[in-house]
C-alpha cells in the first residue's frame, strides 16, 4: 500500500524521473546554447536541457530526461498541450513516440535537426524541425503534422514549439499598444497559472500586441547581464504565446498560430506545416540577444539583409490625397535638392469610377486617376528619374473599399457574410486570400504595374484593416480554415512576386506597425514601425522594435509630427533607415541645409548604423534621456545618438559609458548633424580617448534642457 502511495505521489507531482533509454541524446547546439532532447525508456521524447552551452560532451549523458517535449492532449498531462488532434472516429488521444532523427548542414554554420515522432495506435506523424544558427546563437523551429487515416482528422491545437524552462523566477516582457502607440514594453512576473499573449485580428494582426517576447530568468531582464530568452513567431496572422507555470514552478512556453476559431481538418497525407518560432538564449542580457537577432536577420531572414537601403522622400503627410502631377513633379525637385535616393508616392493615385480622394473609396481599382495623373505613372517615373531620383509606389493590394468597381464585380472575393450587414474598419474590407483566384488577382496588381512601368523601383505595401465579418464564400464548409489559409494565400502571392521580381525592395506597412514578423520580412526589405513619427514617441517605439529587428529593417521618417526642432526629428530618424515625409521647401533654409548634411552623414555612416552592432546605453523607460550607439563590425567607427527628453529640474547627470569599442584603441569624438556655423556644446567634442576610458568612465552627453539631441561620430585614430 505504501509503495502504491509513493508511486502515486511521484506521478501526481510530476516528479517521476523518466530514465533516458540507450538512445543517443539529440543535441541542438549553437556556439552559446544547448537544447537537448532524450528518448525515455518508454519511447517518448523529453526535453532534457535548455540553456548555456555545456562544455563537456560527456556531461550530456548525466542530464536527467526532463519533461515531455511536444505534449499531446488527452493523455496524462494536466497543463496546456502543444497538440490536440481528434481522429476521424472521434477519439481525441495522441501519444507520440520517437521514431528517428536526422541532422544535416544545409549551409556552413547551420545545423538542421529533424526528429520524427509517431503514434502507435493512430497513423499520425509529427516531425519537429530545428535549425541552429551557430554563430548568431539563434534556433529556428517548426513542426509538421501528417496522418494516414482514412478520413480527415481535426487539429484543434498545433503549436510550432513547446519549450520547458526551469528557474526560480520568471519575468515576461510583452510588447503591446494600439495604432500610433506600438510596442510598449511592460514586464510582469509569471507565477502559477497561465499568461496568454495573442491576437485575433487576422490581418494587421500585431495592432494590439506584437508576436515577440522577452523572458528573463531569476531576475528582471537587464541590458548587459542575466539569462534571457527572446522569442518570436514568423506568422503574418493570428499568433498565440502561452506561458504556463506549473505546480513545480516549471514554465512551458507554447508558441504558434492562434488556434482560436481555427480547427483545421487535415486530409490524409496532407502536410500541416506550422510557422517558425525563432529564439535566442542569452546569458548576457537583452543587448546581446538583440544583436544575435540583428545579425541573424541580416544574414538569413530579412529580404536583402546584406544589401544597401535607399533614403527617400514620401508624400503622405506632405500632401495626403491632395496632389496632382505638377505638385508631385515639384516634390521630385525637393527630393533631388534634399539628396535622397527615391521619391515614394503614397495613397491616392488610383481609381476612376470612385476616385481615391479619401479613404472611403477606390481601394481595389488600381488604375491611375485620370484627373490627377493624366499621363500616368510612366510620366512620373520619367520625371523622377530625370532628376536622378528613383520612383516608388504605395499599394494596398489585399483590401477593397465597398465603394469600388472591384467590389461591384467580385463581392465573392471579399471576406464578408453574405447575409449580414458589413462592418468596416477604415471603410474597407479584406480580400479572401484563401481563394487562389484572389491570390492571382493580388499578384496581378504588382505584376501589371511592373510590366507596364518597369521603372518602379520600390513598393510600400500597406494593409489597414483587420479581418472583420469572418466568412469566405470560397471555403464553404471549411470556414475554420480561413484565418490560416488567408495567411498562406498571402505567402503564395509574396512568393510569386519574389520569384518574378527578386530585386524589388518593398516596405511592409500596416497602418503603422500592425504587421511586423520575420516570415513577412523574408519578402520585405523594411517595415513601417508606426504612423506616430513624433520623435519622442519614436525613441520609445524604435527602442521597442530594436529588441528584435535591426535598424536596417525599420523605416524612420522626418515628418511634422511633434513640436521638436527639425534637428531633433532628424537625429531620431537617423537611428534607423532614414527618410522624409515633410514639405522640405517649407522648412527654414538652415533646417534644409541640416537635412541635406544629415543625409550625407547617414550615407557615409551606414556601415555602422545599418550593418553594425547596436548597444542600447540609456533606456528612455528608465531615465528622461536616452542613448544608443552603433559600432561597425571591425570597431573602427561608431555612431552615438543621445537625447534629452523631458529632464526633471536639477537632475544629477552622469557621464554615459560607451560599449562595443576596442579598449586599447584611441577614438576621436566629433559631434555631427549640427546646423551650419554652430559649435558643439559637448566638452568631449574634438577630443581623443581610449576605448577603455570611453567604456569605463564615459563622457557627459546629457543636459537639463528638453528635447535636445546629439549625434556623435567616433573614429579610431
Ligand atoms: C497607413 C500608413 O501607415 C501610412 O503611412 C499611409 O501610407 C496611409 N496608410 C495611406 O492610406
């Protein structure tokens, strides 16, 4: 009796130690991290370890088996499962056993591991894929589910990843907000129970929260020390992260498509491939973790991640819908005078029956409005090019205004209920990309424009509405596939564009940062972080996104939002991919001169700002100041951005310690982006210091004035 009680106690508390079988452990390693799986003596797969890399191979044998790796619904686990399948006989159980694993090197420094699991009662196979990017310390993982049952099975849950983490304390940073108020970072402790971060918006899915998180172990996340796990899902639709702390204080993190209203009927032999969950485990805090992501993104994920970026002048805030050919040509002159690479024509250039004179109509009718542009886009491309300026164009191809010819002709292409009044977000509806005919139509928008006007050098691809009225006339009795198949349809379109036009740069925009994920960024060179370009707000917004995304991927424009000086606005925008969206001619001559000068500085300093290592020195969340610096890969050049935001009266101001320099090297400090004729007020300006001094003692950069900024070029002597 005593023995039975003991066994029950062990099982019920989860303390039952599964013996690892004679199988070799499956070790997924980067240069810094190990993720180890083991096969138990019951044939099931266990996650044995996740953390800092183990130095001795022999220590792997000592690891306890750990917790089941990809937990299934219907068996003995009491917490959230990774997968929930209902077989065609109505049985909801799944028990996965290890079958095999393989490992390959598709590229140098990248190891791809595949673990195959199978149910012995029902013919369901689950494959877990892991790509370890050794140098960048990134692991990318996804799952594939298939079956050979006679009829479809239904997937109720289908996670990309389940990770177990063990620590005394957990702190979660989430990134939430709203339109023009994106990625506010807030950190909360995780105690027993569940915390879910998810979205149900369908398209522009990140409007209220972003598909990435920071998990800190033991203590709150710090910039330069401590264990943190940064994770993100590459999925341009509904996502869900579940953090669940169990009764033993173990944490499981389940990441994937949000299964909300998305049961998926999987046909025999059909493959259900989940999106990729991408993470890094850093023992040196958030700063190093972000640099891991930036390096990996530039090298492997972001479209043209290793290529240059164009500066631009956009006309959205300069004109809104109110422009014509003459006005635009005048703006091309301003672009040339400013010295940017490209002019970007925004919303309002299309539709004739219902001209796009406001956001109430025209979306879907992608022909130039004759009244506004009698000579079409071709003439605009020609005029821009004649001034040495490239021409880019705004489109919003996934959407339709009910007041459009497209809607009149193809109501069946629209996500809407056939029997209910429509609900609109920004007066528009979403096209049904689960329908291949609609995919072809959306591809055709880009294809037709580029065929007719091969001079178009860039697209800004917008997406302003979430999915409302969720119903597809194409999917018929498979309505619960819509959220998933819509996103897959979008990828089909983007894939086709990438295949036919591999070199066209595109900006991912979604009414600001309503879409920012690494799967979309395979097809986009940059994204629009927010419609809020008030530079003070942007300091926070750029800080937030910089946790995961490199500066090269973030478009930052100087506009007339905010009351700060032009210099302050330029300095903030120059921390990312610099652009302008302002009436340049209406600025004072001294400010115009400053902008021209800043563009030249930016072009010269791109190797540090866009390709270098980011060090976040002073957080705007902690102080009334902020500072970041970018150091070129060989550490011979750095650019430092320092901002006084709204300092308190008589603050104690400390010197700012720099990072990422060579201690023994000597560096000259020079303030740049100054108005012509004005002198730097920084004491350090013009002086030479050792890297050691700059990193240990630092230099005074802050003042008690409001919204003052400095850009400092640091050059090895
Ligand atoms: C929302 C975008 O975020 C803006 O930059 C602008 O392109 C408008 N859409 C145009 O409608």
